[in-house]
C-alpha cells in the first residue's frame, strides 16, 4: 500500500510546486491535494483496522497535510495554523527518519535503511519551510516550489514506482 500512496504523494508534490511556479489559482491547485489526501485517508484507515498503527500514524501525517493544503487553498485561509501543523510533522519526520534510517525497531519490524533516513529528513526540510516562511516571515521565493518538485520525484515518485515494481 505504501507504493500506491507514495506514487500519489509524488504527483501532489510535483503539482503543488509547479502550480506555485506557474501561479495557478489555489482552487485548481487544491484538486490533486483532495484526491491524494482522500486516498491516503482510505489507505491509512485500512492500516488502522489491520492494527498497523505505525504505518497509519505516519501516513496520516501526509493525509492531513494534503487535506489541510486543499482546505486552505479553497478558503484562502491564513497559513499560520498549517505552518504550526507542518512544524509538528517536521519534528516527527526527524524522529521517524532516525528510527527507519539508523536505529530500527524490533517491535515494529523496522530494519535500518539509510534511504529512509534521507527521505524522511528531506520531508522534514520541506515541512520545516512552512515554519520558516509563515511563522518566522523569511520567504524563500522559488526555492520551496522547486524543492516540492524535486522531493516529489526523488522521495515519493521514484520510491513509489520501485515499490510497485517490487524492486525496493
């Protein structure tokens, strides 16, 4: 299920970055966030029912990210609540990157894999940009949408396809 979810995380990150770079209106940009957030909600509900609480907990961070983005774009809402949510997620991403990349967990059947450390840490940086831009007021210009496109390809699309092809 993770490969399916990552495939759509990839396109939503690419979509969000490109829509920002091309100044696409928020409502149009929000559509893919709704699809991806909804798919992630379903997948992670299945994880919860199956007792995969770690997978559900980490996956729901993505789900609510994309649903939050969609609602903010539709309502043209103040970005500060999303920035605080993103800060919370960024801190958790560092924790999960450390566990999945370096420490592992016998209880969760996680064998350390450096690829996951890199992926989670890159996600932490992206989520952290919301804190810096919207809470601290330091704008990065085109850096964030370019980072979204880069991370969409490198941390989600490629790993998602590899998982679907069973070569990850």
